[in-house]
């Protein structure tokens, strides 16, 4: 007889078990009771994420952009209905909706810029064909490569040093 607890469900232990009733009720002992061999799924089952989590600065700017866009759409909807009703707050609300559209555009661009800056600073290490390259050691040549061009006396040295 398996005893299922909420602690097991929170840890993801035994996500599917056969439950033969509670202890001491007699229904599950022989398997002839009403609740014999019921397969139940735990309350919480861990599943692997489909995508990696966004970095914190990118996620913060995305949340900010979503909130700004939601407020702007609300302002635009209210301005539209006030215009249909011919009410006096229609003009101020329309101006606020236009200003909100500009701010919402800034918010969406902020997400894009923050994401690009994060990728440039920290790189993308998600796949083997990533654009991130390992940094070269202090002037050491790569295997099979020509190495770095020396600054002193090389073709890129300044004319004053030659």
C-alpha cells in the first residue's frame, strides 16, 4: 500500500503512484475496494524548460515594456470611447494616448537594446555553433593558425617605432 503525501508531490517524488486507499480503511488491502489501483498524478511535476530563462536586466525591461504597452492600450481605448461619446476629456485622453504610444515604443526598443547589450557583453553559449569565441591567451598562436601580428617591427607598427 502506497501512502502519498504532499511533501512527495512538492519534491516531484513519485509523480505517478498506485494508491490503494488510506491506511486502516480495509478497502485497499485485498484490492477489491472501490478505490483499488487508482493511478494519481502528483500536485507538482517538474518539467524541463523549453527555453532558457532570460537574463535579469532583459526580463526587467520586458516586464516594464509590457506594463507600459498595457497602460497605453487602456488609454487609447478610453480615448476612443470618449471620442465616440463626444465628451470633453476626449482630447486630453487622446494626447495622453499619443504620448503613451511614444513611451511604449521606447519601452520595446529598450528591451531590444538591453538584449543586444547583454549578448555583446556576456555572449551566447547555448549551442556549439555560437558566435562566442574563446579568448586568445597572451599572444599565443591558435593551433593551425598564424597567431597574432606582433606590434613592434611588424607591418602594423607605427612609422616612429621602425
